[in-house]
C-alpha cells in the first residue's frame, strides 16, 4: 500500500467510525474515556519503553536538553495524562444539546442541535501528551480523530495511541475512533489535509512554520493556533501598582506560553511616573526592555527597540515597550502588530476601557487583568484543544463545544412549501 | 497600479472600514441601509443604462435567453432590491449581543459577545441582485465587503455598487464599507482569496466549478455553498398520500433550486404499493424517473438508472429512484451520495425518524416535510446569504448571525494568575 492509499484508508476508517460515534451515548463515551485512562496505566511500561527509544534517538540526533525534556514521559507525566482523560470524562457532553427551537406558523418545529463535527485531524509537534488530550476531547465530542505527531515522539505516540485505541475499543467504541498515522513520511501531512471528502477539520498545533505549511497545502478547513503576540496598554488613568503586578504576572509567570505579554504600550501622560518603576521591576525580574525613543528618553537604560520588535513573539524574558499618545494609538498598534490573541487595557477610565474592548480585534480583550487568563480552564470551559487565533467557528480557547457543529432537525406532519 | 497592488488597496481600505464599522450603532447602520435603498432608487436610470450595456454585450457574446433573463434588471427587480435593503434594516442586529457570561471564583467577569467577522469577500456569478443582498447583510452585521461579481454583469454591478456606496457614505458609514472589484481580470479572484492578512472570510456563490476553483486557491477561510443533492426516503410506514404530495412539492415546485429533491429512496416493503402511484404522479408532472432494477421490476416504464444518477444534481424535472431494504440503507445511501444539504424521511415510525435524524450527516434533516423549507426566510432567520454545505462556523441557511463571530471581553480589578 503506498502512502496515498495508506492515508485514504485511515480516512475511510475514521469516516466510518465517526458515523457510529455520532450515535454513542454520553455514558458510553465516558466509560470509554475511563477505559482509555486505565489502558494507559496498564500499558505504562510499554509506553515508557517506546519513549526511551525516542529519547535515545533524540540524544543521537543531538536534540537540545529542553526538547528532550518536553519529549520525556515520566511517571508523573503519565499520571497527568491519566488524570486528564478522567477529567474529560467528568465534563458535560455538549453533543445533543438544543441550541434553539422555533415553531413556524405552518406548524414546522425547527430544532438546532449540537452534533459532532465528524473526522478531525490533529497535527502536532514534540509533546506526546497532546496525543492523549486530543484523543480525549474528540472521543468526548463523538468525533473520530486521526493523530499525526512529531517525528521525535513517533514511538511514544504510537504506544500511547495503541493504549488509547485499546481502551476505547474495549468500551465498545468503534476500533478506529482514535487512529495514529503510522509513518514519519512528511508527505503524509499533505495527503491528510487534502482529503476533503473524508476529513472535516484540521487542527495544527505547533510552531508558526508548521501551521503555515498546513494552511498552504490544506483543502480541508483549518483552525489555526498561531502565535500569541499579547499587549498590555497602561492607560493614563491606570493604577500603577496594579499595572506593575499585572505586567510582572503576564511577562514572568510563564514567559514561554502564548498568553504571556510581549509588548507594553504606555500612555505618554503616565510614562514619566511609570517607566522608572517598570525599569526597576524589570531589573529585578531580569526582563530585557526594548523601548522606543520616548521611553529611552525617560529611562536611558532601556535598549532601543528595532522595527522587528513590534509584533515579536519572544516567548522569553524580553518585552517591547512603546509610548503612545492616546488609547486610539494603542488600539491601532495592537490591531496592526498583534496576533488577535489576548490584549489588555489597564485603566480607571470607563470610556477608554469601552473603546479598547470594542475596537481591539482579538479573541480575548481584558480590562485590568493579566492576559495569562486566556485558557480553557481559567475561562471555566474545562479542557481545551488550544487557543484559536482564527475568527471563524472557534475563537480563543477551544473546548468541547468548539469541537462540535450543529444540524437542523425539522419535524413536520406533511408540510409542503407554497 | 498593477492588479496585485489594486487588490491589496481594496483590502487595505476594507480593513480600515471594518474597524470603524465594528463600532457603528444599529441605528446608524439601519439609516445607512435605508439610504442605500434610496440611492438605488435615485440612480435607477444609471443602473438600468449600465444593465442595458451588459445585456447588449451579452447578446453579442451569444448568451442564452435564460442567462440574459437572469442578468436583466427590470424595474420590478430593482423594486425587489430596494425592498430587500429596507427589509434588512428592519431585522434585529446580532452584533453586540451577549452569548454567555461567567463570573469566575477570582472575580473575573467573562463576557462572550457577538462581533462582526471583519472583511468579507463575496465572489458570485450572473444575477446582479446578489450585489445588493450581500452588501446589505454585511453592512447590517458591521462587516466590510468586497464584491466580485461575474463578468457578464460587470457594468450593472459597478453601477449598483456605486449607488450602495454612495448611500452608505451619505449616512456616515466609512466610504469603503462596500467595494466592488473594478476589473474583470480572472486573476483578481486569486489575489482576493490569498490576501489572508486583510480578508477574514470568502463566500463563493455560484456553480460547483467556481467554488472548487476558489477552494483550490484560497488561503483565507471559505464557507462553501456547494450543490444540493437532496433525498427523500419513503419509509415502510409512510403515509402514501403525504409522500406523493411532499415528493411533488420538493421536486416540481421549483426544480432548479438547491433544496429541490433529486433522489427518492423507497422502502422495499412499500414499493409495490407506492411506485405505481408515484409513476402516475410523475407522468402527470412530466418528471422523468431514473430507477434501479427493483423499481423497474415494479414499474417497467421507469428509465433504468446509471451509477452516475446517484448523487446527481439535476436541477430539472428528473428524479433518481432506488428501492432500499431498510432505514439504515437509506441513511448509508444519503451519507455516501448526498451533499450534506437537506434530506427527509417520511414515516410514522418514531424509531426510524430518530435514527434518520441522528445519523444523516446533513445541515437540515426533515421528518414528514418537504426539503424545500431549507431557506433563511422559511426558518425564520430573515434574509440569508445562502445555504452553507460546510460543517464549520455556519451550516445550512446563513443569516445575519452567521456573518458574525465573537470575542471574549474580560473585566477584572487587578487579577493575576497564580
């Protein structure tokens, strides 16, 4: 079987499985999720052996210590995966929920009902825990999933997926509800994302280059999780202690994540008071500040920013800093350089807050809070598949509801159209 | 200015307009829609002169009478366009509506709010009334729109768009809220659908080949309005008089539209009683029946169906007919050959209805009613942009709500993440 046939067979199996999954009861799906958790636990040694093989190959290939760490499946991480599967079982099932009901004058009753999307392809890098997370969210929402992990985690992903498939099949779910692509051939991605007669949605998880490559090739709809270039705008009326605390949290609590702040915009009227305090805080927290001329004039220690600093996603203890004349300029900067992820205004001025939340074109717009809250768990959605930077279908944290679509079910008693 | 620059300028203008449109009040948008209606009325002679020019060119190019008729802007049709614009003004505005509100334990208040999508490109053929309909729906939902109509209606579309833009600008909307591509160069479509830094959504309206071409080229998300291969399944327990009436309505009331029925599936147990009556009804209505062997054995007059008849969109007084052993086979046939548009079961058996509505993977699934009801107006949604056969973002009739997305607005008082 060549690659094309191999991928189309995965697609056929997934499509077939998705038809059956759509009719599965919540109870059955939850039993399956718990059986998947149990299977990961039971096959722990097999999974760790496969992971050792990946780690060995990774060391031979000269992977960095950070990448090897991300790749590593310790017992603690496997416990986390098992707990994650059980947590998803405990979440409410969106499938079948009624989104609207209309009774028309002719007596037709039109129900709008949540249903699974169908077949979802997840393309991801490094971290093998995505294998389990993605499988869990898809099973819960009655979607068949085809997983395509990174080359570095190939054996770990295969072993994990086998355990997950075994668990779900044991609970009576279709055998192909969860499938893993059994090749590291790069062309498999192209085949997957062009299979628009079998696949309903592609979600790429990883660096920007991976996502761009998927978008370039895809004929199937893609929901994109691009970078997070988050901004905090400190308005003239901001509480400066609050601003320092929120900035520090958004920059330093976990600098390597997508909802960490990357650019700070400061109102010109408050810059003389705020920037020296900010400089002190950044020194203490080892944050490098790359500032525009106006800011450097107030704090000569700041490193001058280059044009490339606006819109940069550092994922590091670096922040770009710009002094702006007013809220409109802050909004314009964010809409020009941001990534439509999460942006905050710190202000005591209701009008400024209103303009900011209305005009900033991002998934999450904050007033007086840290951007770090953009997260399915923090939003009270339970688990999440990631943070969509798209505007269609799913925006911001993508939880269970965002993995469903709807259909109209129309009940009549012989109505015909006049 | 070359084509690439010309299209990017349209994109820049639309993006700029969309930022301002997002903040426009419902009242202002409705004033604009009424001003657009008035402008079309005032510029009626200009529009008709432009239309005459298209009709003249069309006659010279040998367009069919049917195409010339579709192209023609009579006073009656202009009245319809004007009425349509006013009707959209009267519809409720979805923008700003609250889709959910959560207060988190840390005091954060998370609002999920409807907002415009941003910049929408509509690519369509022939009928110039789409120019006004699409502009109206986009203005109402605060989206900037770039219109790209068919070559045959080029002058009509330009004249209409000029009137619409004049009306909307007069009411204080951004000048580039409604723009029309001022070239018939085919490469303009490619430029438009690849401009993913300025355009949020592409909606192609027209034949399957147009939509396929857009999907192949697009880097921007596309919501597809593919064909309607609608099915009616007459179950063993169906009321035969109802079945005949619904079939006749779904096939004959307007055979050329996407929600007309194309294939009839009949339960084997009821075929001997139903098919002769069906044959008689089809004879009377001049409907050609292309049937499988089992049906031809009962009614030898039926023309034998070929494999290509399953899944065919005739848009004509032709129907494919297949005898099936049970509801499951009917569902499998629909999922294999249908176009995920509208499909109906006619039955008195609740279990069969339940299985059918659950397992048929279509936007609208009917029990005992004609497929002809799949329509924004009939569903009580007001105006519509078309019927999406996609599963993401918008499924089935695409009304005002489907032309919006959402953002999260988070109100805090200094919260940082632990």
